[in-house]
């Protein structure tokens, strides 16, 4: 499937981020996968999510069917050579220290030199340098 960004995608992206700025993380409603897929839908008009879930356990079961988070995204978006090649609106895999210790990985949206993702307190952001992988959303 070939994705195309809608002509007014920058406005759609800004509206999507503003609409979700205070929305807390909730599995199956506003988690990192739903957030990233929702942004792709907002700027392309295409819904890439093939499944629903309501809990962390259900989300893990869905991802296992696709081989994990990275293979699931690889199945619907082309991987970029490096996160530095990401455009605004592209999907990133971010890894950073978790507040409870250890490291966490999640999907985020590229926005210049930073990324955006849902958190329990609403949207959170960080530097693009925390991204491990990137996938292009309608680059061509």
C-alpha cells in the first residue's frame, strides 16, 4: 500500500497533537501504538491498525501475532536508514530510562529535533537522539 500525505497534513498534525496534549496514556485507547497510528491516519487518511486491544496483556498478544513491535511497524511502513532521516510526522522507536528504573521502548512521532508520545500525564516529548529506529510516512 502506498501512503500519500494529505495537502493540509501540517495543519492536521498540529491539530492532532493539540487534541491529544492532555490525553493520558490508556491501553487500547491512547497508547503509543494507537497514538502513532492515529497520527498516520490524520495526515494520510489511512488506518493502519488491524486489531483492537484493551489491556497491556491484550496488546502484547496482538504484537506477538505480528512478531513484536518492530516487525509489526515494518509490516506497514518503510524503515528509514536512520532516525536522523525522519521527517515531521514520521514514526519513531524511542528508548529512554523509565521513571521506575530500567529502559523502556515505545513508538513516538517525529517533530523536528524532538519526538512526542503519550504518557500518564498527557503528551511527553524528548530529543530525537533517543530514537533507535524510524519509519517514513508517505515520503514519496
